[in-house]
């Protein structure tokens, strides 16, 4: 009788272990990825002092893709803005005044195309900031903007330029800069509208190791 009971107990334990193993296999199966959304950030203020031959200074406006907000953190930021300059939290400092230290692995590159057409990340194209220049080049026509010169003195995002970023912790984002002027006027007037206010669309790929948008 005791032998029969022992066999029954062993059988039940085997079935329980088998059920638990199947449940664990299911738990470790493919994870459904949440859909990505395009977010719009308005009026990131990026003031600077100096310029036009004078030394440039002023704190950078740092932005964190994970939270979708600006931050004052010394480490938890991905990109930062000052005047028309954009830096990333990766590489090394150019040792300019008030420039934050790089503590992450961030990088960037620019794609020619529409925002919607950039659907995948090319990990071979990423550049980081260095002591010779930034991953997003500075200067009119070199990176994200074009300066119209006199008499309008307008700074406008260059059409068809999409910025792709690797974040400080190795995830990805794409950015479309919409305006350099406060409240993103449809027809900005550099003599009237206040500049150094970035408005942009972005998509943040929060799934680790996923290179699709």
C-alpha cells in the first residue's frame, strides 16, 4: 500500500514539474514589443553667451530620451543644446567653457530623407564627439541647419535632415528638428521671434538591442 502511495506522489510531482517547466518556457518566449510613438518637444531653451568672434559660454540644455524631458543631471542625459550646437553624451569633451563631461556611449549621425522613411538604425555610421568636432557637425549647411544671412538672418532646419542617435546606454532615437524659434512660428522672423528655442519630433526605441523604428 505504501509503495502505491509513493508511486502516486512521484507521479503527481512529475506532472507538477512538467507543468512548471512549460510555464517557464512560455514566460521566456518572445516578448511582444510595445508600439513606438512620435513625440513632440517644444521650446527647449538653449541660450549661449558670446559668439561672433567672442568666446562662447553658457550651460547646455540637456535632454533625456527615456524620460522625454530636459534634465540637470550630470550623467542621465543623451543630447544637449547650446545655441546652434548639439552634443551627445559619448566621446570626449572639446573642453569649451561650461561643456558637460561625457559619461555614456552616445553617438549620432545624419540621414538624408523624411522622418517617416528612417525605419532602421545603421550602427556602423555612429560618430561620437571628439576634441576635433562634434558628431552632429556645426556650421550652416554642415549639420542640421542653414543660416540665411542678411537681411533675414534666419536659422532654419535644413529640409530632409534626420538625426539618428544612440543614447547614453545604447538604445536609439531619431529626431526631426522643426524650429529654432520660440513657439515654432510658421514663418519666423529672426528680428522679432526669440531664437535658441528648439522644437523637434522624436521617436525613442526603448527596447534594448532593437534597431527598428
